[in-house]
C-alpha cells in the first residue's frame, strides 16, 4: 500500500515504516539488482558496499517523512573503464547528494515563489515541510528562469539601485506587466545593445530624456516611440501651469467667482463676495505698466510680480474697510501674520530675483566656471577635481550646478553636454 506513494518508476522497495514522535520513517532499498556504470554504461551486479542516505520527503497525513535508503555501490565490470566503483542512483526521486526528494523541493519552491523567504519558512513549517528562509531564497536563485520572449510593447525607465546615487534601466513588458530585464546602466549604448539583441519590439514607451530616445532610435529604428502616461501628464501639467501664469487677470477673475463660497465663516466681520473688484483691473494695469518682458523667465517673473502686487492692494483695501487680519487671511489663503506684514508695509514686499545663498560650492564657482567654459562639463569629473583640492560638499551639489549651467547652453549643444555630464535625471 505504502508503495503507492512511490510511483517513481518503482525504483525503491519499501521495507518498513515506523512512526517515531512526529515523524514517519520509511526504510527502503533499490529495487534493481544491477546498475549501470555512469561512465561506460555497462550493467554491473557485483556489489562493492552499501551506505545510507536520509533525505526528507513529502509529508504524509500531516507528518514529516524521512527516508532511510540503503544505497549500493557496485564495481564496474568493464576492464577498459577508468571507473572502479559507482553508486546506484534514483534520478526520478533524488538528485545527486540531495537531502530532499525532488518532489519535496518542487513543493517548497512553489511556496518560496508565492510568499518568499521568511513567510515561506513559517508556512512550510506548519505544512510539515520545514526549510529555512535562506534555503528558500537560495532555491529561488537557482531555479531556472522562464525563457524570455521579446515583448511587443516595451517600457523603458530608470531604476534606482541606490536612490540618488546609482541608477540602472528597467525594461518592462507592458502587455504582461512583467519586468523582462534590468540593466546596470542607463547609458544609451547599453540600451541600444539590448534592443539589438532582442529584435521584434514594436512600441517603446519611454520618458522625455534624450538618452532613451536615442537608444530606441538606434536599437529599434522601426519601433514606434511613445511617451509614457506619467510623462504625458507631467507635460500637460507644466503646459497648463505656464499658460495660466501668463493669464493673471483670468486667474483673478476666476478667483472672484469663488469668493462667495470661500468667505462667511463666522468671524466677527467676514468679507462679503463681489466687493473686491480691484483685482482683475489692477492686475491688468500692473501688467501693462511693467516693461514688456522678452524671455520666458522674465514673463513668468512679471506675472508673479503682478499677482503679488494685486494681492497687496486688495489687502490694503480690505484693511481700510475694517476687516480683521484673520478674515483677510482666510479670504486670500494667507496667514494672518503675512497679512499684518503687508498692512504694515508701504510698498508690496518683493523678493529679489537673484537670492543666492552662499553654499559650500560658492568658493569653487570661479574655478568651475572656468573649467565649464573650457568645455569640461562632466559634473562627476568636476566634483572629483575640486574634491581633490579640498571641496567638502557632495557630488549632488556639483551635479545640480552643472544642470543649471547646462540649461543655459544653446539647445543644439544640450544633448552632447547631457551625454557627457550624465546628471540629468531624465
Ligand atoms: Zn564503467
């Protein structure tokens, strides 16, 4: 009856089964009287010696099962074979030197893949198939991976090995939503090489950076490149923010419509809706009075200035009408303290544009600028140079400075600089 549990080509004869404590001990020996030499394939029936193996097996009725197998060692009877002796094997049941049967290992591996190391250890312990978490992880690492099929729709993005320090590239099959590969670098050449080794990608979803665009063009020239959803939304948000920053009057008008809903919270004297008609006109007047800006940065700055000035005038007007600082603050979404500062000031407080706070990098700026002008735009290299001279700041400080400088370069040279500099996140 117990032999029903050993259907593996009936290689074993079960001789005894004993229950000791919580464990079922199964004593067995090889069924065949001969065995084949693994070198010359000659059958031999001349026994040299016997020894025991004690592998764990699948549990039975909730009890752990341990096999005691008597294994015979045979003489090779082929005079021309270099092997003198060999042991009989049970390849269907037990691997070479294995301490677990193959069927037990398969079950444990299934659990390891489902719940991973430590959770797997707890689960397997209660299933009478105990194994340490480390062994489960080792099994996962040894398990042969599924053969990767080149995805039709491929997603490419950065992947942080150590966030802020080391980045690689993650490649994801966007149809099965499974990662297909991790590259240790995000260099365009490495991604290009991968794409050339895996032809057949039809659509590549990527970020807005130049590196992956170049890699996709070089490695899979026939594939269609699309921006991924996150970057599309980022593009949209930035475009809307830029557009709205140029329409201060429209923003103020929209804010006025909402006034009736926002005020009236029961302070001693709240602001009634529709009374503060100063905003739209004043913003337009302010915008018109400011010298016409030319660059985008100047236009943005002028818009911000106009918004601050209009708000300042509104605070003054409401204060004159007798509203409390708190009511004004609630109405405009400012703290009462900021409202008080505005009321006490004669002119609208402005922040100087070039508020440069001294940093650890400040003393090194002349040197860096000189090197930059000479064409050395690799932030890492620059950091190493000044570090050797005594700079105690981080590599990121230099990277951020370089990124700012790079934005000032003409569009056509930005890509080259980006490639050399390697510090733009996208
Ligand atoms: Zn042999």
